[in-house]
C-alpha cells in the first residue's frame, strides 16, 4: 500500500482546477493552503501554493502580453545589414519589434538593395537595462526559429526584456511575510487558472506542490503530528 507517494508525484492538476479550489488558510505567512474537492471515489486534494511565486507569474505574464517598451530615438538612424530572410522577418513582424521598443523604418522606394532596406530609428529604453542591436539580433533569430502564428497574440520577447519583466513582476507581487485575507488568497489562486504556465515563477521556482489526499490523513499521517511541509520554504 505504498503507492500513494508515486500517485502524488503524478497527480494531475488542470488549470480549470484553480477555479474549484477552496482556500483553507495561510501557512507561515508565505503559502496558501487550498483544497481541490474530490469526487465519489477520490478524496479532496490539499495543495500548498507559494503566494509570491504564483502572484509573480501572473503579473509576469500580464507584462509579457501587454507591455510596449519605451523607446528612444537614435540621433542617426542606422541601416541594418540583413540577409534577405532576416529582412523579410523584420518587415513581417514590425508590430512585434515595436512592442519590444524597436522602431524600424522600411524603405520601399526600390532604391535600396534587398538586405539594406530596414533602418533602425529607435531602441528600447528602461531604467534597469541597457539595450543595443544585439537584442534586436536575438529577436530576429527567435522569430526565425519559431515564427509567430497569425492567430496567436503571444509576443516573443528577447531575453533581456523577459528578465526585465521578471524583475518588475517580482517587485509588484505579494511578498512573503504578508498576512493575506481569504479574498486576497482566493484572487491569487483564481488568477493561476487564467495564465498560460502557472506552474513555475519566471525565475523557475515552483508555484505549488501537492501535499496529500485528505482521506489518507488518518492512516498515513497519524504518526506525525504535522504533515511534513516545513521543508518547502
Ligand atoms: Zn520574486
Ligand atoms: Zn520568482
């Protein structure tokens, strides 16, 4: 009868589950305890959710989807030296470059040869990070490797922009050590069901863990006074 450990590891959580979870309480001023109601043959499942990591991921994904970076005009527009393929990528994705703070003007007069038709007129700016043309090159390469589908509104971001958003999300998210009301905890948990990848924070930290199936409590956890959750911080 020692199969529950295995089951616990492979237990599936769907994003829809977050809308069904019930808040049980806060643990150690850093974690939300929530249960997913079981069915006829299965018990309720108890989860522990990192209040900072999960709120941070929600804020990060919103920044990824919505932010248009500030830009700063170059004194002297810079002609980009591109291959024909790269130039095509730039021309077809101008909106994505704009969202990332790059402004590019395209010369369609026919006077410039292919590969020299794009001019960089502005670079992204932020207080935290300095951008240069290598970030533009990275974005061109990203778009070449996985062209965005016309139907998706996913905006590819260069790594510096992702790091910037992770930093901003961290600063604006619920901190560890903060007492939360049930309503605040509920909001964090419901938000997890609305985001693309709720399982890890932008720095890679897991946002939640499964603790146990509650009908196993008596038989499996009697011997310990507490479930073993102290090592989760
Ligand atoms: Zn953080
Ligand atoms: Zn993080």
